[in-house]
C-alpha cells in the first residue's frame, strides 16, 4: 500500500489540511485520514483536470496561423491551414504529435482527455485496412504517456448544410451511417489495447452530418457512452442551419433528441435566451474552450444566463494554443465579467468561493465527458487522480484556506504545477518525457 501526505487536499466542501491518502496496488483510494504517515509532498492536491475536447493533430500548428495576410481572415480561412496539416500526416506522425501533446497535458494537471478524432483515412481519402488505424495511433500515444483517453471517432459526412465534402476533407469522411457504425466498432476495438481507454460517439457538427443520421447516431448507437458534437460555434453556421432546417442548431437538437447528461455540446457559442435556458434544463453539458474560442474569434458563450438555470460545463483545449487549465478558467470568467460588468461569474447559491466553484463545475461535467459520473472529488474506492500544486509558490505559501482555491485559479501559472497523479502514479517530467520531446522536435522541423 502507498501513502502520500499533502499540505492540503481539496474536497467538495473545501480543504482538508495535512491529509494522508492511502492507496491500494491499483492506485485506488483506500482511506483519507490526518495520520502523519507516508511520503510527504509539499503541495496542494486538487482533482486532476479533465480535458473534454481535443484535436491532437492541431497541436502541431499552434502559433502557425497568426500571419494575417487575408482581409477575410476568420475561422473559415483558419480551416485551410488546418486542412493542409491534416492532409500531410501519417499515423506514426499523428502518434508522435499526440504523445507530446498528452505529455504536456499531464504536465499541466490533466489526467484525462476526450479526443475528438476525425482524421480517419489515408492521404488519398481511402480507408486503412484497419479503419481505426489513426485512432489506434492516439491510443498508443496515450498509453505511452500514461494519460487516460476517451476516443471519440467523429462522424463527418458533408462539407456544409446541403454541400458535398470538399477535396481537402477527404481524410475525414464517412459517407453513410453504416460506414460510421463500422468505424465506431473498429475504434471500440482499438480502445481494448489500453486499460485506460474508452469510447464515445461523436458527430462533427450539424453542418457535417445529414440530420437523419444525427438522429440514428443518437438513438441506434450505444446509449451508455458519451455523445459529443460541435454546435453553434460560428454565426454563419447558425444562419446556414436556419436556412436549411428552419431551426437554429441547438433549437433543432432540443426538439429532436432527448438530450440528457450523456450529451456534450462543444462551444454552443451563439444561443438565444430560450436555447440557453432549455439546454441548461435538459441536463446536457457544454464544453467550453476559451483560449481556442478566443483565438478563432468565435464569440463568448452566455455563461451567466446558462448557470442561472443550473447548466453544467467543462473545459477543453481544442486546438491547443494553450494547455494551461487555469488560463482556460480565467479567460472563461473574465469574458463574462467584461460583458456583464460584474465580478461574480463563478458562484451560485451553494458555493460563494469562485475558485472552488470553477473546480467543481469543470470536474463534474468533465468527468461525464469521459463517462465517469462520480461527483465526489476523492471518493474511497476510486482511482487517485490529482493535480498537485506547489505549496511554496510565492502567492500560495501561507495563504488562508478560504482563499486558497481562488488564489490557485486567479494568481498562479504553470510553474506552480508539481505533478499529476493518474491511478495513483505520480507523473512528472522524466526520461520518457524527454524522449517524447526529442522525437516531436525532430518531426516538427519538417512542419514548422
């Protein structure tokens, strides 16, 4: 049995000071006590972060789409840079990029990643002999680093509402529902290669799949796994949906699908008041990616209104222009403060501590994105997955417990991350990290 002592451990109701966490051989929590026993780590343990939305291959283009030569430089022109990268990667290169990304996620406190994966076919757009070959590369990358992964093979069928896919999307496309069902089954099989991998259903977007097949994916595929979809990210997408289906994207989903806790709507940036309220009351979740949404000029999600109706949300790093979960949380909050001229975004009638509120929201909904419905931060019998923050960081040393969670969220950076526990194993920069980094840097010389 392993035992670790921390300066404090964050629980749902607040901090437990000087705890000892005892773990069994599989890294599950046996007990949490205040006995002075075990290996001491001078840090604050919080629930490990859940990265609820990732496009791993896009990590290779972070920072490369900021030379704005076009007067129409927006999300739609950014996609051309993304297509160019996607068309030039083989499975081994995808694995190399993903391994570096996942190693960095672990360094930033993430224990889990939901991989929204749509680069399925070879460079000519033909399926590999194993249709989940590139998904297998992502599973192998996760296994190499030690992060837990929820693989979301994405159903991508069209180029837009009523528009055939363009040639640059050829690696993404499943032409029929049956094609996607076979891809899902193959992806489920590759998840069996790694004990910390599981599967979810994914639709690229309302514009990317025929509405009849969206309904089939929601109703005919396994309903005991999460369901992820991009929705209402861009104003043009909303306008095109109204013109084609006569409804706004979220409005259509609410009317046609029995949304519940297994559904995760990514971005959902542009909502009406009715959509916001009804989405929150459906118990579905929104996945917010503030640094990517800011980078792409998407807009600002109506979070204050959504929370007023009890809406659940998590965070993701999406295109990975930032990997710091604290930056995602800050930007999410500050966007609301800027448009509301108020400062109490991250509170409700039960939690007045903004930092604790942020950790609670993103932990619970983020776990749901991975098909984990545990709500207790550190439950007995569950794996010990924790992000450890250095207690000797200048602004954290000596801070009072009532201010500690918010000081971590609002006043620290990635230098304060000490390490990440996954299944009771402490992961820090080591020889494996350096080997992954060296291989990644060699590859990037050809792409950057």
